[in-house]
DNA sequence: TATCGTTGTCAACAAGTGTTGGCAAACGAG
DNA sequence: CTCGTTTGCCAACACTTGTTGACAACGATA
């Protein structure tokens, strides 16, 4: 077990404030000073505990999608369950929002995003796809729809997308994801 | 007709350099100095001709999707034609990339993005959708898929999405857009 | 040629950035 | 209690940013 330090509370406060700021402002506009102010401490403490801004972001952007076990779900509901899970995960943790905002103009964040999807969505697709060779493509396509939805809803705030409630969003997106999982394209 | 000015060449060079920088770096990391250097002029000229960075971006982010007339296309090809058009438009003009990169952390750019999709995609959906009341939602859904694809391909550079050639991308995405245009969700 | 608006350069400002080092107080072990 | 370590604050650094104003070369017009 890791030893308790007297500063653990401060460390956690910094991390929370950092996630909020990165999520709201992106990497460059989220300043160390603003994060420190939110955490009610001095900016220099951020440096002491996290080294530099880059490492602070790396620590704040740690993320686990916690994808459910698809073996327990009927095959025709796989798309719906994935969409529901993503929506909930997104609403309940601002880390993903911080990640997408930062990834757009920050290569390290983009790399993190690639890793998350390759390492966490990839295996799910690999287990379900009819032809395992197409798994990476299918995982990528799911990412385009899920990230695109998050982009339009949480970042760009397109009014008709913001207006959708959870059920409507699932009803629209689930067939798309289902198709990316199982269909073979052709016309 | 607008009068010719001796500085028109410089103005155009600034605009081109601005688009490149905004597309590559986003709003904040694209500096006036870098743009001026690319255009081989002094940074102060940028201010003289465009007022400030905000207005320069507004000028650089002027964009017309040039959506084709869907009345000339068979109904079952609408999704495919839209996807093809978006892909070509995206590949041929970095303005859209600049817009998406900037929109993520810059409210004015996000507003521009909302306007473009509401004013240009909205009417197309309104003309095609079975129920006009659902047109805005359908246009928004199309935006989620198209922007999500662009995000993953050009910004995040997800390998499996970068690897898709034009035909494969169209084959995968067209049915999604077609469904967002015409289907009524339910299960 | 003399004049005036245009085009461009140079140097500087004020503000904000990440980051560093020193110093005081609080704490825990001996 | 005493001493070394941890925690925190303050002031400052080196640098970059958008932006401004003064000034020199140029071009057309009179």
C-alpha cells in the first residue's frame, strides 16, 4: 500500500481542479495559475507535486472507459449497450471532455486518445466482429460516431444535439454502432 | 466591383498563411508572428489589415460547404453523395480543419461552426426529411458523424481511420447518413 | 517636381505564461 | 524539547503573446 502523505488532499485538489480547467478550456488556455487558484494553493505547489504542466495533464487525463462485458449482453443489443455506456461515462466524468478538448491541439493528448481507443475499444470489437481482421477498423468507426456525438453535444453545443435526451440519443446512435460492429459494407 | 489595392497580394498571403496556421495549430497556438513570418511580412501589417487576431480568424474561417443540389440525385444515393461531397470538400480546403481545431477552445469559432451547419446542412435535411419537424435533428446527427469522422481522421489521426481510402469511407458512412436522413428511430 | 496617402519595417509596451529558488511555518521522529 | 523534513507562500526569472506608434520608402496625382 502507498504511504499516506500529509499533502494527499492538496494533490487531489490540484488534480480535480486541473481536470475541470482542462475540460473547460483545453490544454493551452488552462493555466497553472488558474488551476492553483481553484485548488486554493500557490502555483508553485503544482510544479512541486507534478513536475510540469505536461505531466500534470498526463496525470489528470488518466482514464478507463470501463467498458462492460459484452458476453453478458444479447448480440442485438450490443450497439445500444455501448452507446448507453459511453453516454453515461461521458456525463459522469469530465476527464473525457478534457481529453477531447486538449487532444485537438496537443499531440500528447491525441496520442492518449489513440491509445485509449485502441486498447479499450479495440479488444471489444475484436471479440465481436465477424472477421477479426476488421476489428481495428470497426473500433475506429465506432470512435468516429461516439466522439463526433460528444464533440457536437458537449463542445460545439449544436442545439438539436444538445436537445436530445438520453433515450433519443441511444435510439439514433445504437443502430449505427451495431452496424459498425457487425455489417460488411457494400452496396 | 471592388477597387484594386496595391496591397491585395499581401492581404491574400496573410489570409492563406492564417488558414494554414489555424488549421495546423488551432486558434491560440497559431501566433500572429508565425502567420506574418509565413507571409513574409511584418506582424504589425496583420493588425493594420485585419484589426486584431479575432477578426483575422473570422476572415480566415469564412466558408461555404457548397452542398450539391439533392434534387438531381436518386434518393437512395443521397447519403453517399453527401459523404463524398464532405470528404472532397474537407480534403481540398484547410478552412474546415482550421474551423474544427479552433472551435474546440474558441467560442467564436464554435458559433461559426453552429451557423454553418444550421444554415447549410439544415435546409438540405428540411427538403428531404419525411417530417420537416425532424429536419434540425437529422442535420445535427449528420454533423455528428461527419465531424466525428473528420476529427478522427485529420485531427486525432486514429490509424484505422486514416487508413481508409475514399471508397471505403463512403461505403461505411453513407448508410449512416442515409439513415439519419430518412429513418424513424424506434426498436 | 512637390505632395499626400499607401505599404512596409523597427522597436517597444503591457500583460500573461511556465517555471524556479528561497524562506517561514507546521509537523513528526528521536 | 530538538532537529530534519514536509508543506506552503512569495517574489522573481525569462520568455512569448497581441498590439501600438513612429518613421522610412514608394507611387500616383497635381
